[in-house]
């Protein structure tokens, strides 16, 4: 094929089907020219698959069949070798008519490629013989082929039940292959009946062109056969197509919904298969078809009670929904701005409803959500909160604030009472408070707990906030939800609930928790030892530590015998590292650096110091490469940590070696480093919040910088979302002062920013 300039590639990429047909025509011309020297009776060059459909994209695989009445090796040499020499990926087969038919009988992929067969050059009579033989083949095999295609699409829907925010334009659900699979069934029927295939409907034709345009642009941009439209590529793809990020992705997502609806219509099972995955989808809409006397709110509630994964469009347009919740239309196919979200906004909202339904009956990650749900008088209210929690997205301003106004309007429109209106609005407005506070603030701080409880106002609203927060996080994806975050959220929720139910009396809670710990450890640890241990620790320790952990800490202190002891265990799937040692400045920095050397990432933790100078450090950690930490590595960690605390482990030298070994995996994301100092959120400490791209050794670099400023770290919270990290540190000077002077704050910002920047300088070097 002729070389083309990048400008022409971009121009063709913007033309969709016309560009694909143009590429196919270029290839036709090349094959015709190359085959001229071997053209003869008994040899035909036939385009198959996407080439046969004239659907080529820049990096599509090219499938050519040499249809021959006998062996013609010179045809391969004359046509295929020159194409291969250009770097074009060409797959080929050399078959007689009989062999072609037999291959189609034996393999569904081959049969579907034969459906798209198109003569490019050579013996037309031979090709016509093939066409007649193909008609008989298709008549015999079309039912088997259709069953196979339906089974494959059902498997795809089961594997991809929710629309993805970064879709595969070729093989994903609702993508080009989905449309072609549906067309193959109709095409087989048309061939068997001797009829022409009906053209695509206007809606499908538009969707088809949209997907081809995006795929052509993506191939042109990346210059490789990449079919997943990642957020990293979206801006440039949109520019190539003369669009913007949001509009470009929205058009792609809407096109995939149109294709998926058609694929489900054609590839869905017969009525006898109603028990299959598709059978469920067919029945999901039944609540909306209920008695005409149902109010619009009753219809929505009935739909939410049966919410499950379904079609790519979770709430198709209906007149009653448009009247009840017209604001939903803004969310349709709306891409999320934040890259950690797996789904478009409307799909995420619907999945949050599904996750809320699961939370009512399943206690996953020990969140105790069924118990919280059992205390609610009305689960319908919870499901409405889940549906509307992101209703403010797509509007100007903070989505929680905007959403609260929309939720209040919806509640009034739906005829809910004043208290229900207020609760719905409050939950939408504050649905991010629990996860944000749990992951970025000291949840052992009485002030933090009090503020959360007072924000909720009452136990019912707090339970709704907790259940929605859990469902929201689970529906967002694995970068947002983990066993560690589940534990933090549950602890904060229970502490706030205790505050509300104890009417704000912390002494009452402390007495009860002390008694519970003594009783729980009876027979394991003498009750006087438990009481003495708790007496020399701050109240925040008792409020945030379970009786079992308290017992482990007492035993570890005895094992340390004045030195350092290290223990590793698991909390569910979460790795926990507990260190007991003599208190000294910089413990967190030394331990964080040692863990980074061993490629162990710190998710977060807490530190407490007894009045007798014994420090208890609890860290929740994970493998930096997400492969898991084996016992050999834990043994090395357990040996290195005491050495580091004793000053005999060369952290900087060993960390440089680790960073060098993993250099290919350590490119930081393009996220700016910001450092904020808050002297309002805590009465005793300055809260230093650092936002940065995740890097190996990041926590060590930050804590080392803080230590170099003679700052004592009381609590460190690490919140990792995708490739972005938000670290929060409660700090104060050794004399007990906070960091409040403007020049001190600026010096802190510069020191931390420079420490993070130095990581990248080391990496570049």
C-alpha cells in the first residue's frame, strides 16, 4: 500500500466508515496490481472478515484466502510476500472450494469469515462456485453457528455486566464485534434464503460509524493495533475527531448501548432459555410494566428493589421516568472525570443501587452492613439515596452540593414527606464524608468523631450515609475499595454511632470498652495487666483497638523485653505489621523506608505511645506490585526493621538498589505534588496533606522530610486511589507546638515538595 502522511491518516480517521472503506480500497488496488502477473483461470484472491466487509482500520488484521482449483504457490509469492515486506499483518489460507466449505463446517470463526467473502481479483467463475457451495454450507450450519454466537455473547455479558468507562472498541460488549455477531446471524439467514442482507437502521449505522471513527483515530494516534479507548488517549483522540473529551467518549458509550441493544435482540435466547443470563435481562423491566395504577415513585421503587446488572443502559428512557426524574438525562452515558471510576456516571449510580442491595444481606469485608441495614425502617429510602448520590454530576459546581438540591426537588416531586426530603438531601450532600474522613483524618480523635456524628445528626441518617458510602466505593472499582478502607470506614461509623447513641458521653463509652476488653481477654491475660496497659495509653487507643488486638500488643511488649519486636498477621485479606519498640523520633520514617526497600507499600496505620515510653506501631501494608508477600520476604522485613530502628540498616543505599531494579515499572503518573497545612481540623496537631503520584519510597521521602524539620508524626493516613496518593499527617514540634507561622508553613511545603521531586530525579538518573 502507498505510504500516507500523518495528516491524511488523521483526516481519514475522522471519516469513520468512509475511511475504512478507503483503506480497503487501497488494499484491493495493491492486491490487484500484485496479482496481475499470476492471474489465470483457477485462482481467485478473496477478502475475508473485516477486509471482506471493507471495515479495515489502520492496524486491522488482514485475512486473504487464495481460492484455487489446484496448488498455485506463485500466488502466495507474488501477492503476500510484498505485503508482508511492508509490515502489514496478513493472514492467509490456500483452499479449494471443497476445502473452504469443509473448514467452515469445522470451525465457527472460519464460517463467519466466509460469510463476508468478497472477490478482489482473479477467477470470477471459481468464486461463484464457492458462493453456491457456501449457500449450502450456511443452510446446514446456520443454527449451530447462531447457537455458538449466542453462547459467546452471553459469556461476554456475564464477564462485562456493566458498561466500562474505558471500552474496548472491537471486542468489548456493544463494540464492533458485537454488531458483527448480530449481523452474521441475519447474514446467514439472508444467504440461505438467497436474499440480500438488509441495510443497517439509521441508529445502528450512526453507532457503527461512531465506533469506526474512534477506532481509526485510536490506531492513528498510538500507531499500533490498540482497541481500548483509555482516558490517557481520549483527549488526543477527541482532537483528531474534532471533538472534546466528554462529547467524544459520550458518543462512543451511547453508540455501544445502541449496538448492545441490537445484539441482545438478535443474540438473546429463545423463550425456552429464559433461565439464562439473558432471560434475567428480559425480565428485569417487569416492574415498570406493572399495574397502570402505580404511581411513578412506586414504579421506580419496584425497579430499584430488583436492581441487577443488565443492559448497558441501566435506565432506558420512559415517559414516567422523564416526568419523575428528568435530571437523570444529564447522567446518561456521562463519562467520569476521575480515572479510578470503572463506569460511566449513570452506570455507576445503578451499580451503587445493586451494591446497596447486596450490603443489606451480605457482610463483605466485615463491614457489618446487614446489621446497619436491619436498623433502618425502610430499605426503599436507602436505594433511592444510592441512586441519587451522584445526581449532581454533569452540572457546574460541587456535585454533592448541587446533588442535594436536585434530590430535594425530586423528593418534593415524588411526594415524600418533609423529613424524608431532608434526609435524602443530606445523604446526597454528605455521601463522601465518611470515606474522606476515614482515610484522611485521625478517626481516634474525639473531635473528628464528634464532628462526623453531628454532621449526620441522627443514627438513621448516619446508617444511610454508611451504607451508601460502602456501596459507592464498591461500585467505583478496586482502586477505591479495599479491606483496609473497609476497616477504617467501619471503625469511624461505629465510633460516630456510639457517640450518637451515648448522647455524646465519651466516658460512658470508655468504661464500657474497658470492661469488654477485660472480659474478652479473660483466661488469656490477667485482668490487672489489661487494665494497667490501658491506663498508660490515650483514650484514642481503646476507642480504635479491638480486645483481640489489645491482647496481641500486650504479648508483643512482653516478647520485646525492652527492645524491638515485630509481628505480622492478616486481617481478612489485609496484611498487618505490628512493631513494638522504645519511642524515639522518626520511627515511621525508618520503618517506611525499610518497607520500601522490600517493595512493601504502606496503606495506612496508627501509632500509640505508652506513658512508660513504649511505642506501638500498627501498619496495614501490601505488596508494591500486587502479587502478594511471601513468608521469605516477611522474614527479611522482620529482620531488617529492628536493624533500621537501631541505625544499622542502610535504607538509602538499599532503596536506591530497589528503585533501580524496578525502574521499568516506576514511571510516575503526571500528577502534580501539592502540600496543604491545616490548623483547623485538629485542636492539638497541624494536619499536613500531601497529594502526589504514587512512587516507590514516597512515604519514606515525605516522612523523612518531616523528621528533618523536627516534626513528630502522631498519625499517618495513606489514601491511594489508582495512581494518586493522598497522605495526611498529624504533626507537631517536639515542644508540642503546631506549625502555624507563615514562613514555617512555606518551609514545610518546600521541603516536602523537594523530597518528592528528588525521587524522580533519582529515577531519571
